[in-house]
C-alpha cells in the first residue's frame, strides 16, 4: 500500500525567506519555487535521494506557521552540527541520548520544529 514518504510540508508565510534559512543554516538545495501572483508559494528540497522537505504557503495548508513538527534530519556528528548552527546564531536545544541515538531540536524562522538525529548504535 504505502511505498515511501513523498514529502513533509511545513506551513510558512515567507517561502523565500524560510528557504534561504534552510539553505544557509542546513545546506539544503531547493528545486525552485512555484510562484503565484509574483510570490513564492511552494518549494522543496530533496534530502540525499530520499524524501523531500517542502515549504508551503500557510494558506494552502490551512495551518499556521509554527505548527509544523516532525522532520528529523540524520547527521553524522550532532555535536559538530549544533556548534556550527549556534555559531550562526541559531538557538538549539541540547542533545539528549537514547540507547541508539542522540537527538536535538530547533525551530526554523517561523517557529516550525525540526530535529537533528545521530545514530549511535544499530537498530
């Protein structure tokens, strides 16, 4: 029935501004915006051949910016990534450990929650 996750969409007011943040802070590459009335309304970034994270104009989603949560990006070294983000002025929580991973969370400029994940043991 389900083959894969196609994309996860986050509601935003300013697609271009939030896209720039994801590009500058997390190094994501977006495909190119869909614009309507001269305003970017949607854009998406593929994550290493897997699914996509999409930024979608909040009125299309019928959700308020800042209500998105759930994307968890896998990283090689969570402590190094957090140090780099903090050096760029991003507020991020301290990582917590589970038996198989470390996880930390932060918000994008419109308040949508994203998390970083580093596997520390096979599962």
